[in-house]
C-alpha cells in the first residue's frame, strides 16, 4: 500500500487536479449550522492560514482523483467560490470572475471543458445551476433532497457575501465613487481567505486502500489534523541518514505515550498544550502555520526531542499513576482533582511546572504547593461558584507557563511562581458568593452528577479534622443523615436532604441500621461504632432543614478560609 500525504492549500489543490465524487458516496448533507460555522471560520480568519482537516482520495488516472473523505468541504468550498465569482460578474469584474472559474471549470489536456469537481449524486443540478459560468441553464431540473441542501448552501452564501457588499453600500463614510472598487477588494479578500485554507491531502493508489485507511483512522479515533501536519513537517526536515529512521521512531514513541494512556487524551491537544506551555498561546486551528514558520531544519531535531519528552509529562498530568511515586502522591492528587473539575485551562501551567520539576529547576515542595494553589483556586472558582472567564484565565496560565519555561534559574522560577500564585489569590470569588453556591451543591439519587465532587469535599473535610472511621476509607459511601425518603415530608426538600450539610461518610452496614432511628439515636450509634462526627452535628439536638443549611454555611466558611485557602 503506497500512501502519499502532503500539507497544501485549497488553491494548490484545485489548480492541479480534478475530483470525482461517486454516486455511492453519501450525499451532500451540510445544514445551516454547518454553513454558518464554515462561514464564520473563513471570515473570522481572513488573511490568516486556517486548517480545515484532512482529505482522503485515490488516484483514478493522472491528475484525476476519487474522493473518499472530504467531499462535504470540497463541495461547500466550490459553492462559495461560485457565489464569489457571480458577484464579481455583477460588479463587472470579468477577469476576476474568470480567474475563480478556472478553479471550478477548465480545459483538460484534450482542450475540452471539464469541471474540477464532479459529483454524480447531484447531477445535473450542481453543474447547471451553480458551477456553470454566466449562462442560462439549458435543463429544467427537478430538485431532489440533496439538491435542496446544495441549493440552501448556495442561497446562504449569496446572503452572506451579499451582506459583506451591502455593508459597503450603506457605509456613509465611503465616497460613492469608491464603493464599487471597495466591494471588489472585499471580494478579493474573501476569495483569498477561501483559497488559503490549509488541509492535508492523503492519496492512495487504489480505491480499496483509500477506504481501508479512512475506516482505520476513524475506528482508532486518531486525528488526521494537526498531528499529521506536524509529522510531515518533521519528516521533510529530518531525512534518515541510515537504514534506521530515527525521526519516525521518535514520533511513534511520542504517539505511543499519548495513545496508551488510560485517560482520554489526544495527540492534537498535546501538541497544542506543548506549544502554549513553551512558546505562544495560539488557537488550535491556527497553530500549524506558527509551527511551520518556527521549526526550521536546524531546529527540528531539538523540537522533536522536546515533544517526546513532554509527551510523558502530558500523560502524567492526566493519568494519576503514570510516572509518579508514592512520595509524590500530593501532586498526583492535585492533578487528578483538576481532571475531575473537567478543566483544560491550567494544562499549560501544569505542564510547565512538572517540566521545571523534572529538570530540577524547582523542588518538589514548590511543585506540590503551586499545583495545590491551582486546585484550590479552581475548587472555588470553577467547581463551586461556576465562575466564567472571558479568556483572561487561559491567557494567565499560558503566560505563566512560558515565563517559567524561559526562567534561567531556581530563583527566577520561584519569583515567577510567587507572582502567579498571588494572581490566583486575587481572582478568587468572594466568600459570600462562595457560601451561596456551596449550599446549592447537592447529591441525591435523582441528582447525582455532583457525586464525585461531593466525595472529594467530604474527603478533604475528613483529612482537615482528622476524622476517624472504623473501616477503610475506600469502603465508605456518601450517606444522608436525614434519609432521602424524607423528601417531600414536612419541610424536607431535595435541596435540603441532598445538601452538603446533611451528608456524611458511612459504611453501608452501619447505614442500614440507622434507617428508622431518631437523630439522637443515630449520633449515639455512630459514636459507639467509632465514627467521628462534625462538631455542629454533635452539638445539635434537633435535625431539620434549617440546621442542615446552618451546618452547610459553617462548612463553607471553613472550606473558604481554611481548607481551600490559597
């Protein structure tokens, strides 16, 4: 099986080849949301390299390819180019219209006109009503289901491009004599943005191989996006000097580290976080042009070695037991908590901290305390108050990661960390905001999505007060002091029964024996069994919703001012 892969752009792809979408391929299916997203990407990233994924094809004959994957994007791009072409014609810019049309239809080696993209499923509507250049359709076509999707995409793009031109028309600050020229310039910018879109073009010698590759990649869930682009870039710069291809072996070593993780992590996200923890925070879809520009032949080997090294760090911050000793448990626990909070924002900072520790730039204590500060911050900021950031948090993490990576010695690293922790402290929500949100965290059978967070909180309180239990910690379950059967009885609601103030750790056997007992009897039995009880519960004679919320408020104060204080 011969596989060729190259990173290219839409203009280069359309200039040199013809593409055929067979009838058995799935029909065009993009809806309004897909079209809107594509338009936003193209317009928002005008004048910048923008990556749109991979395309898999097989060779039919010289310069002719059958499309296996990528037909939706290729069809959409062709429709948009036809719309831009038609607007050029409306503005009497015939040469520019013809320039685009060469990417839609051109003469083959026999001097016969041939469409660059040919699709059987929408024939002849696509050809007659969209691709055709400035001519009336010679055929009446009954629009089928796929043609409706194509027609809808065509109309949406006409609306979008038309709105770009209309904004010039209604702009009173633009001299009316210049409006036509400015409209043409806007169309040229839009055309360039489309033609500069980047992709990976993967070609195989025959159709069966193409489908095998496509299915294999999709089955394994391995992206054909940034990872392959970067791999190709390294391969281009680092040719093997012997029978052993060291570049290939190192790349495979890096991928094995990522893909063999018990956590769900991807190579694309690893490369993205690798870059933002060392050099610059760049959106994933804009990252490859930066990498391509920065990694020259002279630098390629060092960058590849860094990727291999950092892949182990990346896995270790996502996988609790990977590359951590028993003596480093506090660090792995903090990293695990960040994963439980479902956070990716701190990843560059976590990578940079672990890297600095592995490189002996910072001591274990500094690593432990800084990761603990990040954990405590996000417990308050994210897990409890669900505070939202406009992007400042992500920027703060990447900025810190890069400064730490660039620091020259332990003293400089220590000062950077000290400043960073101070910023975390300053960004914490207020205690009043925290107390309100803390009392709203609940766990019941019908509202169990916060179960892991509840267990995490109760474990932290147990450690803080050195609570004693008669069984191993792993055998303890979250139980309700006032049972769930009380929901709807008297003043008891799901909010009060499920509230943190009503939750304790018990083993199931003891919990079963408490079911019908009074509150006073429950306390007596638990003390006899060797359970430590929170002071508030021990000192309370009556257990009701009011006291549950009072207990939760007391817990919130301790949580904010002591346990999760930065």
